[in-house]
């Protein structure tokens, strides 16, 4: 808000690029989709300014900034206006230009990138939570619509202040690189990660006539700082986060998720589309000259698929370290809800909370070798295939990926909880924990030729034991 008491005005034109799918849910109802994207008058996805400002405010709180002064406060005694203004985030078309307002060219465009963005569901990701019986938990089966990886958005970020303060302004811009600056929904399941592609900014001093004239001149542009000076983004301080990484290589065949189209050519031996296929998604790839290309199939490893396996194995190790060897499902549920949600979160019941583990969807730039396998089940009386039990599966062979993640430190994370998660990662790195389907047939096992768990192990060693930890029982177990 421009006031006489805040004559210094910082204005930035910011372009973000999605590193994973991004989904901002609209209120529109649809008979075929559980969620729909927020869209502009042209039918293209758009980022509400309130969504961007809300995430910035949350990050500013974690960075111990004066959020009431920067983002305003409404109270019975005194209302403080916000010093920060955020515009809508406008999606970029195939010419790398943000689409603003009613645009007839955008409405009539037939370019593949524009048609993808205008599609009702550019990306449709299924979501499901399984209970202890292996079936979907009530109310936990849904789908989520999102824009693909590589989508670009531009918005304007302004800050009005009393005196010039470049240091604080650079801190505000650095918040865009914070680990928890993630936009939209499902941000702790791999969605919403973005990177800063470009920042241009201007500084106006409205006590100076030449600065006021420059402001009036730039008001005719789409953004106040579109022709400003380029800002080299600073690395945001990430103290309080425990990083880990594993460079995983597949030992054999593997498949994570279920796709809708086979990879590559099927060849002469197979003319029928496989019944089970690796999960792939459409992505937008930008060239060095900022020309977008649409890649229809890129193998994706959803973060939710990895977190589910790690959660199950972490529960096993946590119970073992705590000396709890009971077989009751009720006990397992109690441990899961009370302890594991500190890492993985929990959306069920009154104690729902966001997890502290942050992981991203992984996209394989190079597709591994593929192989189609036939499966059947024999009727022991007739010797023939049981009806419905003959199917084909396309599997990936070899290859690998780097698994990276962060854990936000919290006082509620005990030594046993962090140790259990570290042991689960080691199981994955040493071929004792499978990812995806077919683990009983030897599929989905990996080994790590490079593993970094030093921060996790160091902090776990310094943490106090869990309040219910009984050393004698744990040692005897």
C-alpha cells in the first residue's frame, strides 16, 4: 500500500518455473474430477496472489521476520496495513510471455504447450491412503489436477517502506528459495516445488521527482519492474533442516505407479498394449533460448510412493527400538498416529498435523531399458489359465535416481524416531526395502553407491530418548 509514510517502493518482476506439478484448487464443482485448477478468463491456469502471499508470510514467520509489519495485521485495537503487495501469477504461453487479461491470441492458440495448459486436466494424479488391511481408507481415495513440471508463472512483488533497506529487500527475495516455499496443494507429497527463473526489480523514491517520473513511465507496462535490473538470487539460509541423499541404482526390474501408455515401441513380439505400465507424465522442457517443448512421456517416481514405503519401515524400526514386540494392530496404529506423524504427518482425526519430512517427485531424464513380462495363474484342476489371471506388465530394468530430502528439526523428534528413519533409509540403500509393485517377485530393490546420512545420524545421537523408552526392555529385545 502506497502511503506518505512509506515513500520507498521496491518492485520486482519474478518468473517462477515448476520443478514438480503444481495444483491450486478451485471452488468449482465437477462431476468427473475431484479437484479443478484456478483459471483466468482465457481458460489458462493462474496463481492467486493470496496463495503466494500466504506462503511468503509462512516462510517469513520461520525466518523470524516481523510479519505483522510486513504483511499487516487486523485487530480490535489497531489495524496495520500490509507493506507487501503480491499480484496474481500469470502463466507463460509458448512465446514465454505471461498471459494477462483477455487475450484473443491466447484463446485461439493451437500450439501444443498452450493446448496442454488449457486442458481440463493437464496432469491427473491419483491419491490413495491404505489401511492395515491393504484397502483404501474411507474418504482417502481421490485425484488431483495439476499443471505439469516446467510450467512458468510471472507475478509482481512490491514492498513499500519508510527508508531504503536493500538488505531486508534481498532477504524477502531470498524467501522464494526457502525449502518450504512451495505453492498449491500436496506440497508434502512432492507437489508445488518451484525455482526462480528470473528476477528484475526497480527501486522508487517518491520524494524524488525523477523517480516519480520513472514510476509513471513504467505504469504503462504490464509490470512495474519488467525493464528493471536483473537480480542474482541469494541462497536462503536453511538452518534447522536435516538433509539426506541416496544415489540409488536398481538391482533388477522395477515399476513404481501405474501409467496409461506404454513406453517406446512394443516390437514384433508384443502387439497388445501391456496391462500394467510404468507411471509417466507430460512435462514442459525449455531450451536455452526459452523455447518450450512438450515431452509427452517422462518416467515419474512420486514422492508419496517413496514416503509410504519409508513410513512403514520406520514404524517397524521404531517399535523395535522401543522394545514393543506386540502383534496387535491397535498398538501399531497408536504408535503411527502419535509418533510417526511428527515426520510423515497425519490427516486423520482431531490430531491432524503437517509432517516435517519434505521430498519431491523425481523425474528421470533418461528412460531405462524396458521389458514386457507375461503373468498368469494356473487352475490346478484343468491345467489352464484362471479367467482374469493372464496379464502383461511393462517393467523398467536397471537405471537409477538420486533420492534427496529434508527434515525440519522439531523438539518432538526423539532419538528413537530419528534412528528408526535413518535405519529405514539404510534398508532402502542396502537392498532390504523395495519400492513400487512386485516386491515378492524380486522387483523394486535398489542399492546405493553413494549415501549421505551424516546430519541425521549426528542430530539423532544428541537427541534425548523417547519418554516411554525402557532401556532394559529394548536391549533385551
